[in-house]
C-alpha cells in the first residue's frame, strides 16, 4: 500500500546555482498522518538533492498547517517574499 507521495520538479537556472528543486506537492493518506511519513518523504527528497548536487528547494505553502509542517522539516520563510502572480492564456 502506498502511504504517501512527493512530487518535485528540478528547475534549471541560468544564474547562480545550476538547479533548484520545487516541491510541488506532498500527500500522506489521512490514516498515516502524524506518523513521520511526510518527514520520511522529505528526508528522501533531501538525500536525492545531495546525490544530485542540488542545494536548495522551495515550496509554496497555502495554509498554516502546511507552513508549520515545512518549518519543522527545515524550510524557512525568506525576508523578501516574492509576489505570486498568474496569467491565463487568451
């Protein structure tokens, strides 16, 4: 049985470090939450990053629970937060 998943994208950059990792989505079955499954997934992500010489990851958190989880797993809010913008194709 799958307990959870992690979906990331490698972002190739033109300046600074060659790549960074976008943590796009993480999910854990409700019956298995608060049992370190999410933390284990992020630990695996960090190990993959080390193996691929990627030094930084980032995530967009959209609720207080997610923010608390990501902070507990090593993420921090930067001083200058960029503005999130969207555009629709016309």
